[in-house]
């Protein structure tokens, strides 16, 4: 399918819905089903429409925006997925405590958006039989690493990308995100082709002026804006054989495999080790979302906090990778 222009309305819709673009990310768009036992470390935070992962027997790593005042006492699901063969509801487990690294980003009683990482931990009452866990990495993920986004989305189906996404930015995540946000505005002072060479349809100047203002506000005040310790993946384009593939007049495939609302908090896994947490996306028109942003662990003090929290919950040392 070929389209001539995404146009004013679509771009406005993307920007308005995603103006706080970092609304919780969604199950994987165009993803494939994953059997529970093939990812027995995955956790469904169904009450908050989020995803998480076990990083120790009773310790769930997820996104901070997935954890709130009602989290303690709620129930999460492990070993859960729904597919064409029927329902596998999995096992309900009670959440008995929650943890956030507030000492790293709350300064004089206020949240410093440039120090915030979208990371939280939940403590479970027990670990069900058949579940497993993955360790977190104490090393940086390499640029160019191929990874598969995975999550629960709006429903109960655990899905992942059928093809890999690629790590394209770490400390440059803010610059990459800025470039991705302004691909429709070639006359903008923020327009660049340093990271993204694909060509997109130009939007009206009035829309681009508004997008610039939103970008600047989110950059200065937004706590989910990609920062120095974020990790960016480039979402893969749909293949030529896919019925929902969309191509613009420049030949750019604008339809992508992507995270969507409900994938928030899911793990960034490479070589069976977790490097980050799914946090936000470029646009909330997920079918055209070109990048997904993860909260990484490399901020000074973050790994120490995670290790100490695991030790507190599990009453034992943790496996460091």
C-alpha cells in the first residue's frame, strides 16, 4: 500500500495524544504469540495494563509509571498468555511491597526530570512453580545489538516482535528522539538527518511550530523524556509481504513493528540478560512508531539500588552479570 501524505490531522493526532509522548507504551503491534513457558519470567501487571519481568524469585522489575498507590495488595499474573488454542490465565500472585529509587531523582522535595529513570520494583508474596527469572546486566548493551520487544498490551496475550529491533542510541537517546519527533518538519530548527535518513512528508509550518513548543516543554519538564542513560531501539519496518505495510511517496516504509500501550515495564533482553525497561515511544500512533525508548541502569547509583533492593527482598546475594 502506498500513501501520499500522513498530513496535518494525523500529525496533530500523534502529537496531541502523545504530547506527553511518553504515555505508557502498549502488546506488540503485529507481534507473534509467545507461549508462557517460553518466557516464564514475564509478569502481567493487568490492573495497570503493564508488563514486568522477574529478576529474582520474588522480585519484579517494571516501569515506575506502572507502579502507584494501589500496587501493594494488587495481584499480578505469571505464566500467562492467551492464544488461538485458548486461554492460559496463569497464576495470580499478590504484590506485598513496592520500591522506587526516589533518592536518585527527588531533590529538595521535587522531582528533577533530568535525573529520573522510569524504573521500579515490586515484591511478590511468592514465586509460582514453573516460573523463572533473568538477571540484570551490570554492563552496557552494545550498539547494534538485536533485541525483541515483548509485552502484554491491552489484553492477556504475550507477544513479541517476529523480527529483531536494533539498539541505535544510548547516551545520544535525547538527540535521536528529538530527530524522530521532527521528521515531518524539514524547516524546523530541530530537524536533522544525523540518525534517521528516511524521508517523510512535510507538515504545515503551524503544526511544526506547535511541535517545537511541545518538544521544548517536554525536554525541560518531562520526566519520561529520553535522557543520558536511556536506550533507544529502532523499530523494524513491516516486510513487503505484510498486508498492513504502508509506503510514502519517498519510498519510506512508515508502518513498523512496535511496542504499544501495555508493553510498558517489559524487559530489554540481550543474550538472556536484562539491560533496561520499556518506557516510552516516539508517537502514540504505534503502527508508525519508529523508535522505542528504554530506561537503562547505567546512572550512578541505579545498579546499587537494584542490587540492594533484590537482596532486601530475597534475603540473599544476587547473580551479577
